[in-house]
C-alpha cells in the first residue's frame, strides 16, 4: 500500500521505518520539505534532524502535508503535534477527503502557568486542551467530515507501537476508537501487521477522550519506572 505519514517527529519516524520494513510505499508530510531538510540541529526532545533519518531511509518520499495526504492510497497516519493538528489538517481537508486518518496525537499545551504545577524531570507537566468534554480526535473528525478518523496508538510510545513484542513478549493491549467501522478495521489490520494480538475496540470516537487523558498516567508510570523520557512499557487490560 501507499501510506501517508504526516509528521517528521520521533513518533512519525517509527511508523515510517516500520511501514517501509513491511514493504509499503511511504509518503511523508511536513510543512515545508525544503525547510525540514535544511535543519541541522536536534529538536527540543533531542530528536536528530529529519535529513539524517531520510538518508537512512531513502525510500521515504518527503512532500508537503497536503501532497503526502493526496498521494496515499487511502490510509493516512497523523503525527502532527497535537496543539497544531486541527489547523494543519483543516488546511488540507480536500486532500484528506475519502481517506482514513489515524490520529495518535496528545493535545498538550506546553507553555502554561498552572496554580498547582506538576514538576517533572523536564519542566512542568503540559496541560491537556481539550479535555473531559471533548478530545482532539473528535475535533479533527468535526473539522474533516469527509474523512474517517480513528484514534489509536496514543497510549504508548510509538517505538513500542510499531514493535509490540519488545515489551512483555507483546502481551499488552492497544486501543482503537472511531465512528466508522471500516476505518477502524483498517487501523486494526495495520496494528496486526505490526504484531499486535490484543486490540481492544473501545467503540465510538468519543472514547478518544479517555485515551488522550491517559497521557498523564503514561508519564506517571514512566516516572515510577525511572524512565524520564518516553517509556518502554505497555498496559494490559486483564479480563
Ligand atoms: N513520540 C511518541 O512516541 C508519541 C507517543 C504518543 C503520543 N504522541 C503524540 O503524538 C504527536 C506527535 O508526536 P511526535 O513525537 O511524532 O512529533 P512532534 O515532535 O510532537 O511533532 C512534530 C510534527 O508536528 C508538526 N508541527 C509542529 N508544529 C506545527 C505547526 N505549528 N503547524 C503544523 N505542523 C506543526 C511538525 O511539522 P514539520 O515536519 O514541518 O516540522 C512535525 O511534523 C504529539 O502530540 C505527541 O504528544 C507521541
């Protein structure tokens, strides 16, 4: 398949590399390919410039977000920063029409001054917005009524999403939620190809609220395990 991955961050790179390994054609989206390739410094998370990754994965085809989305056969993975995703995806709504979009972003706001901050090893914990009564997944679906949005992948680091066997021999649970059964099935098929065996369909896209709000617990578990950035663990729903 020809799959579009919108995003050049650490998470997107995990999907790009895995999809290539699985034999897919991968079109990668970025705001401005020339600007992305001209970067020479790591980002704030220490992720090396994308040009270096591309040199190691020359089969990946770097285009603008819109051109990448339009080039896909029908499946698009969005790894656009959560706070920017609705605007960035709305701007290319026509090119996403009729496609399935899997969103794994967390709607984090990094710059804020809470009354009761949560100190972390890397600053204060970002806040979620929206939260409780809405989710980023639902915002994206409302902004893109001609696109079938699925929320998934968000409860883990993407390095473990694309390689579930690297944690507990793959004995952990991945979630999907969405309002379109056929799109959810595409996400489930992709996850199976990544090696997932325990995929729990949470139901309608409104359940994206729970997946996104789990982000703080994901961080807390990582701290508890002494893993300050990211985290190499999964969660298992025992039933
Ligand atoms: N990394 C993980 O394992 C992981 C796990 C769970 C959830 N998440 C969530 O998934 C999302 C993506 O994470 P990530 O680590 O893959 O990448 P990221 O570094 O959070 O985001 C990078 C992408 O966002 C785009 N972007 C940044 N600011 C933008 C703006 N103002 N307008 C349009 N696009 C903008 C960048 O575009 P350019 O390419 O043009 O620079 C880049 O493609 C985040 O919300 C993150 O919290 C990540």
